[in-house]
C-alpha cells in the first residue's frame, strides 16, 4: 500500500497584502500529477487545510475542485483529512456526506457518545488499489480540551486527556485490524523537540502545555503523519514519525525550507520505505540585503536588482532590511522609487537601529523617577535607546507640536 503524507496547505493565505491563490493552484496541480505518477492509494492531509476558520469561497472551491480531479484521475484514491488549529471543525465536516462520494473522509472533532469519545469516528480503514482494507488510520484532528476524555487525578487534564485518547484509539484499532494490517496515526500538534517557524506558526498553549511527547504514539503504530510545524522534519530522527511540512513558505522565516511531501510504502503491518518528494516553488522569496545595511547601500542594491520579466502572479516577494542611525520619514517612498518598474512585490521593510551597547547611553531609571518623567522625557530616553544619541532639536520640536495638538484635542472633548 502506498500513502502520501501532506499537511498545512493554508489555502487562502496571504503574504501581507498579496493573496497566494496562484501558488496554491500550482502546488495542487503538482500534487495531482504526483498522485497519478505514484499511483497513491491514500492521501493523508494532517490539518490546516485552510488558513482560517472562515475560508473564502475561492479557497473552498479550489480545495473541492482538487478532490474531484484527484478522484477522477486516480480512481482508487482514498483521502483522509483532519482539521488543524486554523480550521473550523464544523465547517470542515459540513460537506462530509458529499465527500464520502469521493471516498474522502474528514474529521473535524472527535465527537462523543454520551460521555465517551466516539472512537469509530477517528479510526478508519484504508484500502489498497484492489479495494481491500490493508491498514487502519487513527485520524486525530487538532485536539481542544472538549475533545479529550477526563482522566481522574491527573495533574494536567489536557495532556493526560491527549495521552488517553491516543491510547484508546490505538486499542480500538487493534480490535478492528486483521493480522498483517498496519496502523498509522495522524496528529496536528507540536511534538517536543520540533523546530518552529516563529513568524508563521500559531503557538498552541493550552493549560500550560505547548508541546507533547512523542511517546503518545504507541511503538506499534507503523507511521505517524504529523501536521502543524512547517519545517519538514523527523521526530527524534525516526523515519516513521514525521512532519512533512507546509507546501509553501508561509513567511520569510521559511524561505530556505525544503518543502516536500512524504511517500510511505507499507508492506504488511510495517513501513517498507519512505521517500521525500520536493515541491517546486512557483514564486520566489527575496531578501535584500541578507543582513541589514545602511540605507544608501540598500537603495543601491535595489536599483541594481535584475529580475526576469515574468507574469505578475510570478513576481517574487521582497523583504528589504535597513539599518537606521536616525528616523527616516521617507524610507518607504525611497525604497519604492528604487524598485520602480521592477517585476517584484514589496512585502516588508524590516528596520533595525544602530546601538553601540554603551551602558552610559541609556542609564537605568528607577520607578520613582519614571513617575516624575514628562512625555518629552520619555521620548528623549526612547530615542536615545534606539540611536545612542539625543534627539535633534527639529525632532523634539515636531514631538512637542504633536503633543500639544493631542492635548488640545483632548481638552475639546
């Protein structure tokens, strides 16, 4: 049996003001051709299908069109998808009856029968190309406190509940499978030791718990298909416990990631092989310069930037890094002028300030002193903290003008 593991599509995501429908369309077209070429039996999508809980009609249409095309092109294909922390569990499950016609199964939340978790919803059979059940999948969505069972006496109810629900699901899968059938598991969570993308991954902290131990997955589980972390990585170096990563860089902190999907081949109840397939990048991310530099040097580098003439949807995204020694009110206008006529999309101007680290530049201020400071005093100290020098007289005059205007406006209310 052959499985393709993917996650964190974030359909509908924008990079600042730029929507990314073209890039997602290119990824889905590549994925469709990969499913055909590899003759995949089951596609696992481990959460965060959409970028937010109220996805646009365009991103939903893009998703369901892909599923329809995949079923047409690969008739034996089964799909199992789970909701991530960005997804709406109810919205994900709403079209479930229609998705079943495409042999696509979705789990948004665990569900209950009375006070007991409905394990039959999250343990589902996987069929090979001959239509025979050859494996079972624990299709676990992102777990919220209401999704997990209560564990009496546990110091941390949420963590204990997660451990309990995986243990219960595994035990239930053992009762369903026949000899020689593998058990695979899905999860949308942060496993301890996983590398995080600080700019684009929403931290999941519930009850003080941000990351889980890989021990929540029983050693008898043949493969664990994880989602949430955008960097493709093996948990503890284990080939069978993996984050496949996101198909696109969600921010500039991910511009050097090697985006991929994972092919998993099962033989009997074991993993016979895993392979990573690199996803082509449809639109590049550029950073000029690599390290922040003085404005004159940055503008020169931007003016010298030479880029191929491509359709606008393929223009690269650009992050500009500037080191300032004083405020630059016309910074954005200067950068945009240097880029005028170039096939590039300016996403962000990242600024940093020169600071010598001289401790005398910003003396310690006591609580008593803070209470006696006037607004202009605060401003002077803040300016000095950033630029290691006192603000010029014209800057102070502008601040005083703004302050007086604000005070005057407040007096009229």
